[in-house]
């Protein structure tokens, strides 16, 4: 994925989350098993309600931005999947 996608996702988190809430986004690209020409951009997050916003207003805004950028790769659907949390690992630097 290109830098523009990352920037859109970062902007989405910055707009949607109040300072007191810690949220994460992870994503993957999936082909629809029933229609292989359709690609789904799945977003995994621990704060789906914040990303959706009241009546879907924030989701609609960023869905449009993402689909505009992703249409070149055949994506026409954005899906948000709630996850409990994220575990990350940073390898130790070798001295």
C-alpha cells in the first residue's frame, strides 16, 4: 500500500479519537470469495465506534477518501472488524 493510504488512516484516527482514548488500526486486503473481481479493504480496530462516529458520519467521510484511492486496485468495499486489542513486538537492537 502506498503512503497515501497510511496518511488517510492516520488522519481518520486523529479526527475520531479523543486524547484520552488509545486506538489502533490494522488492515488487510481480501478478495471476495463469491466475486473474485471484488476486493475488500478490511480495517481491524479496538475502537470501531469512534471510527464510525455518530450515525456513521466519520466512517462515510473516510470511506469515500479510501475508496477514491483504492479504486485503482479494484477495491469497492470497506469493512470494519472489531478486535479486543493488539500485541506488538519490537526486536531488541543489536549492539
